[in-house]
C-alpha cells in the first residue's frame, strides 16, 4: 500500500464525523475521496506497468539471437497489453514490403497477406505514416467496414505501432482483442509504443551483432585460407632452403674434399719420407676437421644451438691457426695475408666455433679479391674489450645488401653461396657476448670489426 492510499484511508476514517455535520460537505468530501482513490489506483497500476516495461526492456536487451528476440518481443507485448492475438513484421526496403516474422494465436493462413486484410491494412498504414494506430471498436470503425475478416474473427479492439530505431524503419507490432475481451485505452497504446521503442533498438543491436558475427565468420574463413596459403609458402620455402643449404654445403665442402682426395693419393706413393707422410696425414686430418666443422656449424645454426665449450685461448693462436689454414688457397689465387697484432693476450671463447667465424670472413675476402689482393688482420685492446679487424682490398660490399648483410641467405656475386656464412658469424659472436659490424669502402674493400669482452 502506498503512502497516498494510507492517507486516503485516514481521510475516509474521518467521514463518520463529517456525516453528523453538514450533509453537503459530507457529500463533497465523499466525491473527492472517491476521485482520489481512483487516481491512486490508476497511479499504482501505472507504476506497476512502468516497472513491468522496465523489466521487459531489460530482458529483451539481453537477447542477441534475432529470431529468439522477435519471438520474445511479441510474447512480452501480448502480456503487457493483455492482447489475445498478435504478430510482428519486419520491413524489407529492397522489396518495398514486409514479412511476418512472429505470430501468436493465428491460424495457418491468417498471416498470409491475401487473407488477413485488416491486419495488413493497419500494418501498411502504420509503417507508411510511422505513427501508432488504435481502434477501440473495429466492428463499427468506418476505416475498416470493408473488411470481412473483422466480423469473421470477431475483432473488437486493435493496436499497431511502428518499430523505428534512429530513423530506420524496422517493422511493426500488431495486437488485437475479440468481442468478449476488454477494449484498449490510450494508456495501453502508450505502453505498447514504449515497448516498441525499446524493441526496435534491441532488434537493431541484435542485427548488428549478427552482421558482426557473419563478418567475423567471413574474416575467419579468409584467415584460414591465408594460413593455408602461408603454410604452403612456408613448406615451399623450407624446401628451397634445404636445396640452397645443400648447394652451399656442396660448394663449401668441395675444397676440403679435394684436399683429402689429393693428399690421400699422395700417401700411396712408396718413395715418401716419414716427414712427408706426416705432413700429408696432418693435412688430411685438418681437412676432415674443417669438413666436420663446416657441417656442424650449419647444423648448430639451423637448430639454434648456442652451447659453447669455452676456454682461454691466446688471440695470436686463434689468428695464426686461421692464417695457416687459408694460406694455401690464398697463395693459389695470388693473394696475401698480413697481421698486425697489438693485443696477443687470451680471450674466453669456443676455439673451434670462433675459428670458424674468422674462416668465414677470410673466405669471403678470398672470393672477393683479385690476384694481388691483401687481407690484413689486426688486434687491439679497447678498455674491457678486444677488437679484431679483418680488412680486405676487394671491391667492397654492394650497397643493396649492406643493410641486410648479416641476415640468413643474403648473398651477392656467389652463384653457389647461400649467405649463411655471415649469419653464422653474427650468431656465434653474439653467443660469446660480443658484437660484429661491417664498414664498407666501395672500390677499396670491406672491413669486419669483431669485439669480444675481456672479462665475460
């Protein structure tokens, strides 16, 4: 019971005292009291209707499936205004017509446009004017006298409201009652219109969500196709990489295998001295070590292996061993190697891997230089770092690959190379905590600078 009702009851309790006084005053107070009570009842009913409307709006706003939402809206509308029948239509702008999306208490053929004349006439009128429409007595309403379905189905009171969201016509809701049911009021029409406003927004949001879902499905299908294409490209690239790596191995291993074969043939000669046999045997072993080192180097790079067998090795030993190893090939091409070692102390490195770093750079210099070229290797201490510089007198690094010099498979001017050499150099140096960079002097040669920490 509301406060207004309680006050009315209190006022009514005073009537017996007024009855003993002036009868006219008693009558007037009685009339006023009755009007107040009716107003209180109407107010309570309106409050209950608004609460119901709020709950309905909240419930339909939580439904995102369009089909389920339309059914729920129609069910809520029928309950809200106590209708007997109803249907909800959606407007199709392309066809310039509407279709029935949900119906309640209609027979199979009653929602067909050719048979339910009153319903569809009202719907067309409501959607063309975009204004609600109500008749409290369709049996006598001159607007619908030509409709035989009004009499056939005993239609008494009718309401229809448009569904509009942001000036977009979405459809309409139609409800009616029959002869034995109550007639609609303007309050009912206001309630149905308020529900239609919320319903139109809910339908629009559900449609947007459905379109978004459809777009997401299309994007996902496109993404799946792109992934499949990418997988195919990756497989093709992997095959290409395998082929290029195999080509690189064949190219790089040709020299050590040639040395092994040549010195193995020389070992078969009977007139060789023990010193010669020892020299040939040692050369073969070194070629085999080079062979194994080159293959292991590539395998480590492909696997991402960063393990190091660290030991303290004098810089002079590292450089002298590399010079001795490449000297024959340099001499055969008419090239020279010279060193200027200002620092000869020890560094903490994996000797085999770091010698491969120096060998890769030296071999690149050998391939780049013409007869008469010189490779100069220097060392110096710079604070807590040791700096090694390998400077050749070749044509320099082509500008088009300078920025990508240490990336895998970047190569220039080596038909059988893959460009793995410098990528391996960078990885091994960085695994040691050092850095490597290149300086370019077009026409005068290239210089590779390696820095290593003295106290790793």
